[in-house]
């Protein structure tokens, strides 16, 4: 039986976002990636990352970037 993980590591989140490990840690430090700290571990809640990504999909597009 497999259970769905509720959190992922910063490198795993960075990979899903298509950025490098270091950029993932920088984004987490800047608050651009939602994180929680459990002991010494910095983790990304999967549900918060999904909400962040779905919100960016529905955000209005900047016509100057098209």
C-alpha cells in the first residue's frame, strides 16, 4: 500500500517547478514557495504548492510578456 506524501523537500519542489535546487532554496527563503519547518527540516506542503500553481494558472497574463 502506498500513501500519498503530504510534504516534499525543497529540491523536489524545485524539480516540479523546473528550477534548480539553489533557486528553490532562494525562493523558499523569499517566501515565494510555501514552507513549514519540522525540526531542522524545511518542507513544502504539497497542498500549498498545488494551490500556488493553480493560482498562477488563473492569474491574468501580462500582455507585454506575450
